[in-house]
C-alpha cells in the first residue's frame, strides 16, 4: 500500500473518576454485545466499517499474529453496538496497563451517525470501563476524526491533558470493501445491554 504523511493535531483526553448521572436509554431498539473470541477477519470488518473514511490503518498493517494476540488477551474487551439487529459500531477497551484503561477504538458505522447513538454508546462505554475501577480512562483522537468526536468526548466527561502535532500516515490505496459475511460471524458473544429489555 502506498503511503503519504500529513500533519495533524492529536488530542489526548482522560477521565479520572466515574461519570456522574445515569445512562439514558436511546430512542431506538439497541443491544450491546461483548465479543468473547473475535477473529481477525471479523475485527478487520468492524475496523474498516468505522475507520475507512477516517484514515484508520494501524490494525490493517499489523501482522495477523500480533493482532490475534491482542484480540485473545483477556484484558482487551471488544463490544459491538446493534440497532434493530444490525451492527452499528464498536468499541475496544485495553486494560493491559495496570491501573488505567485506554479506549483504544470507538466509533459508529457511517449510516448510523447523527442519530444520538454515539453519545449513548460512549457513555455506556465509559461506565463499563469504570466497573474495573481504574485510576484513569484515557484516549487520543486527531483532527481526521469525525467533527463531533472531540465535543462528544468532552461532554461525556473526558478532559484534554495534552495536544501535539504529528505526521499522520495516510494509506493511498486503502480498500473500503467490508466483508458482510465476516461481520455476520462474530463468534461467541454475551449480551451486555438491551433496550427495550428483552
């Protein structure tokens, strides 16, 4: 894959205590599942579905064996959002560093943006992370992300603690093709949230 570099601003945010208030149920029929044993093909389908237009590439160029090690680590949690039975987004919580959790990836599929689902799913994700009682929950984003991403993080309770300018690699020939077959075969899952309750 051909690569180019552009300069982008990367913003680091953290949350040092559990968000206050309760989780407001979304207006749509929603479920959240924990994917207990994700395959690389399933993960790549999620990753492309959310990140192809946002220039995500790290996990596409990561060697499969290395990615498998990440996905099978019990300290890495993968959750998928479903709207009326259709996969709509995912998040990944990385608990491998003691006393902190990184929100490594978070996002919705483009067709589900603008419906209030991101606000709901992000708050659910933050509350789920705090069930592990970390000292902090953190993430980083950049100005290639969706325009609503940074405001949404801040509204959820994250605070900016660092901003840097970096040369961001862009893949010139990134394929946007997503395997629907891979998306439909997540493997074993556990229901974590349902509205209305099933």
